[in-house]
């Protein structure tokens, strides 16, 4: 609501057209995490293109008197026509990283605040949790089974963000349809229970889905379930694909089931575990003979940090005399902001390890990029929307796959500290400087000695 | 995905048509809360009515080979035709309370599992957090400002669930449009910053929105902001509606601003506080001169418990010889379930205080209700869907208002323990009995002595 009433106020006072720059960033990483993961970019681009006001919405605003007729006229014709630059999806980010830089009139940039924040706050939270889980899994595939543990539409976004963070797929078919994500399914206890015996249930599943299916073996007795599942597959002429364990102590369970499977000669049958997994539980299962992790609640709720706590702030706008001015909130309590548009780059040492997030406050495009180059930093911002036109390479299924690869590369660049699951300092310090602070010298001198690697 | 592959398996093995009963419940309350709040009922009823498979979805399932042609034929004609009973929206609930009882064929009841769980898990989590916040606010209005801190569609559901938990309104206009919830707005720091001076910004806001508006006073210096805001309203011929504080120590800030407002004679100008509020922060502001609480992150993320951890389990179905049978998962790790359809009632003592959640496991409708009556319990389940037809009184704006009132009444019935914000035991114990365990005696004797009230 406040976006629209601010729009009305700005239209009346004549500042609605002022060229403005908003930035989307986090003051700090949530919960002493080591890094954050950019996600939601492709979704945001779709949403910005679709962001117009329907007749129903205009009539609601009129009926309730929330805004006046001039404002309704503006909204009827609304379409974002500005430019957005930002971190490419999948990139790691740190405190103060300018994830999005939105340029446009105050009016058009101010009213996408909630849209941009809600998408980024949720998707980055999930992708950041997903990345910690895939780190803990050390290459074993993680699969999203969280559809039922969050809002029905959020679940679809979560499946997508999980892929950015390294997940192999999802049980969410809508995410498969909309985002082209590989889908995986098992079966529930109800499938076993609706049959008269476990044996009949397993035979039915194998008959329907083939011997490669994943059978849930813990409805009654696990050892008996494993034996029946293997027998059902063999009766159908094959070896069972996998069994799923969803209760009990999963470490002990996995060892027991593996040795039972091996004793039965079912050495190719794999083990999927589920049951309130998070990155710590996954790490705890590292030595156990587990092949797949199915993750639900903790993935879709950000594993303790369900929002990325990103904010959207006006940092620059044209003033009374047509002059560009940096602006910033100056109040107390750690919520003050730093004015001016920012240019971000990642500084690497000679071994290719990232050592610093360099953020240069600088109004001019060319000077900002030049300052990063001079500091030897890899520029982090790309153009996502140019004069209202979406840059197509940043959305769609191919963009999602590219984001997942980009995240692997970006994470691999971080110092080993990034891989620690414990709470602590960010893996990279953020150095926020204004252009004038950067001496016109070679990068190494400008940056001083890089931090010592652990 | 597993719902559809289970459906395929059940169609093949011939059990898809078996009359079945699923229950949706929580094994325990999340995080040692004192009670949970039922929310999402109206949304679920809309969603069940709309739950069909589109051509796009069918063609995706066909293209990917996820299910076979027989299953696609079933899905093309899918429409839920069963019966759902459940707790009325707004009712308090406890461990094991059967929030929904879904009767239908195995096929039709099994494939709404994820839909029902995702709606209830999210909405109940938000409503439960909201109720704790409105308890802590002791009658001061709480307003949802959380749209930006969760998925864009989840935010609309959160605004609605917050109303069930006692919130007065939302800043989310879509929630105003879709659910008829009162909307409230203030302004952001960017509105102040886009103007050349704070004075001009406040004048513009008052000119546009009237003197009754809420002005954000902490962009630069709070004391100067308050003075300018009051002056802007008076210049427009009125007294300012409210000021908003969004940073710093809110307790000290509220006292300072109140005394400044009073000294300026602006005794009718009220104070709204925002800034990472949760139920504990709200309680901590109890003695401060605050008039409204604006709550964001902690509301839409369930204040530490972003999912209600509800599950959906098959408890009863027809077996091979057409006989009704209770079924239950028997495995280890606290995840075993109790078979048989359940009837729930709240037992009150003579003073009208609730003392027990009585849950009677009993296959027959009449006997279950009779057992509750005999125990002197208020029956908690109502019919929400009858043979596929939605019971209209349980959805829509009037139903939402009724749910909010119902929650107030249900919460007022609980023992004082329910009002404690600390972690601890549920405010009511759940007594799960089978029909045979209940002696055919008057309620008082059957239940023994009610627990001592605190």
C-alpha cells in the first residue's frame, strides 16, 4: 500500500519523475552464515514483465479510495521502463553486496519494491540453505521433497531456488512443468497401508513403475520391508532401484539396510533417506552408506533463516536543480544506509581464491567499472533489464541451469572458510569505498596484502 | 509426484476405489508452543474446488512419461467428490487434534495431500504466531507489514492468516482485494529522500493523504522529524494522525516521542512502531506509549516456526472383503501413527475453562459424536465439504471474520497457561482414547478429576 500512496504523494509534489536509483542488498548475511546465494533473478524478470494493474485491481483501488484518480491513471498505463543491473543468478554474495540496482523514475522504481524484495528474500533464503546442504552432501544428490511444508506457490519457487543451490531435482511436478526441473518421486506410507499387505503394495509399485523404483520400507518392520522390496523386484525380473528410509536413526538404519541389501546380493540397490534433514543431519550422514538425500522442511524454510532480510533503498536521485545527488537514511540502530550507486567486484588472489568483496560507491557507470578493473576485481553486475526490455539470457530453463553452474564456480572460488557450517564471520569481507578513496595505482598496491588463507 | 505415481500403482492393483479416510494433524505443537491456531480453511476450500488438471499439465505428464495413459484419463476427469470434516477455522488446536478428516476413494483423497498440507502448514504457522503477538499486544492493534519478507503469494495468505490470529489489517493490497482485509499504509524512507528536504516530503504527504496520515520520522533526526511532521499537519489545518518509528531502541524512542508530541500539544497524534517486531518485542513494549504495532518478518515466517509440521495420514480404508479397517504406520522414531477415524471435542470445567482435548478413535459417525456428548465435550469438527460440494459458510470474507471471532472465543476458553509466551507444555493435554475405553458413564466420572487450574 505505501508504494501507491507514496506514488500519489510524489505525483502531487512533482518528484515522481525524478531519475532515481534504488539498490537491493542485505545489511548482513542472515544468522552469521558464511555467504549468501543470489536466486530469484529469472522469476523477478518474468514478474516485472507481467507487472501491470488489472481492471479488477484498479477498480478495487478506486472503490476503496486508497489512491486518487491521477494515480489510477498512472497505474493503468504502468509498465516498468527502467534499467536493472545486478548480480547474476547463482553468484555468492556478502554483506552489503548490491544484488540489484534499479534505475528509473522514482515512480516506476518505487512501486516494484515489494515485488523485488519478496522474490529475492524468499528465493535467496532457500538457495542459501540449499547450498549449505549440497556442500554437506559432498556430491551425493539432494532432492527437494518440501512442497508440503510451505505455501503452495512458494514451494514451486523453492524447488527452483534449490536447483540454484545445487539440488538435483524436486518432487514438485509444477516446478517440473514451469521451470523444467528434473522430478523424482517415491511413495508414501499410505500406498503400503491401502493394500492388504506390504507384499501386495510393493508388487503393485514394481508392476506399475518398474523395478528401478524407490520403495518405502519403514511402514512396518524395516528388515522385513527390505526383504520384500528386493523380492518384489526380482519377481518382476529385475533388481530394485532404491529403498527409502523415513524414520528412526538414519545413520544406524542406513548401515543396517546396506548390509542387508549386500547380503541379499542387491548391491546395486541404493538408499534414499528422508526425515527432517538439514545441512547438519546431512553432514552427520556423511560416513553412512546413503545415496540420496530427500530434504523437505528445512530446505523450503531456509534452514532457520526463512528470509534473506534484504532491503530496497533509494541511494541516488536527481535533485531540485537537475543535479544527481546521493541520498541515505541516517538514523540510529544499525539501519543507516550508504548513499550513491555502487559497483561490485570480487577480488581474487594469484591462486584464484576470492579475498574480498569490493564495493565502490560511484555515480558514473564507466568510472565504477574502471575502478573495479583497476583493482583487479571480477565485475559482479550484469544488465538484467535494459530500458524496460528483459535481457532474455537471464530467464528460462537454460538460465536456471547456467545459474546452478555459476553457483558451483562462485562457491569454489571462496576460501575454505565458506565450507564451514558453523556460525561465524562471512567468508569474504566487504570493503565499501567511494571512488575517491581508491588510489590510482596498480591493483595489488591499492588493495594492500590479501588476507592470509586458512 | 508421488501422489500421481501412487495413484497409477493403485489403479493397476485395483485399490484406487477403496473407500478411505485420511487425517491431517500435528504429532506435536511446533516448538513447545502452548496452542496452535487453525487457519487456511477458506483457502483450502477454494483450492479444492479449483483443483483439476489443465491440458498443459496433462500434456507435461504425458510428455515426461511420469504416469501412464490410464492415470492420465483419471486425472483428466478429476474433481474431488468426497467429504471433509474438520476443525472450524480459528479454533485452537493441540497435539494430535484431527484438523481435517478426508473421506473418499483412496485415489481422490490421496492426491490432495500436498495441497492440503501446504495450505495448512503455512497458514496455521502464521496464524499461531499472529495469535501470540496479539496476546502480547493486549488489545493494541497489530498490522501485517510482512509482504516483502516472504514469497509474493505466500504474503497474501499470511495477511489472511494474521487476521485469523487477531491482526487488524495489512499493508498488502492484494490481500485487501482478494480477502476483504482492511489495508493500512505509511510511507518509506525513500519518500523522504526523494524530496529535497524532509519538510517538503511531509508537506507533500499531508497534502496528498490528509493530516490523518502516518508519517515516518526517523530518516534523519527523530526529534526534528516529529516537529516537522506535526507542523506539516497544522499548516494543512489539522492534527497529525500518527508518526512511525522504525529504528533505534523503540521503548526509549516511544517515550521520547510521546513526551515531545504531548509537549507540542499533539496529544491525539499516535505512535506506530515497526522494526523486526515479534511477540517478545511487543511484550517488551507493553509499558511504552505505543498505539500500533507493524509486524513484518516474524509474522510471515511464523516467528521461529515457519511451518506447522502437520502431516496427512491414511487411518482407515476398506479391505479385501469390503470390511472397514483401521490402518497405521508402526515404525520407529516417534513417527508411528494411530489408526482409525477420530472425533474431537474440547472438555470444559464448570467455570467454562477448557481442561482437555478429547480425541475418540471410532469408525462410526454417530457413536463418535455420542461419545463426545457423553463426556460433556464441545464437538470441534464441522462439515467443510459434503460429497464434493463446498459448504459455503466456511469460505469468503464473512467466514474469515467469523474465524477471527471464533479464535478470540476459543483462546479465551483456554487456561491461563495458554497466555505464556515461554516454551513449555501445551495449554491442554490431548487424551486419545478408543471408543471402548470410554466407560458408559456420566462425563465427570469418565474423565476423572479435571486438572487443577493455575
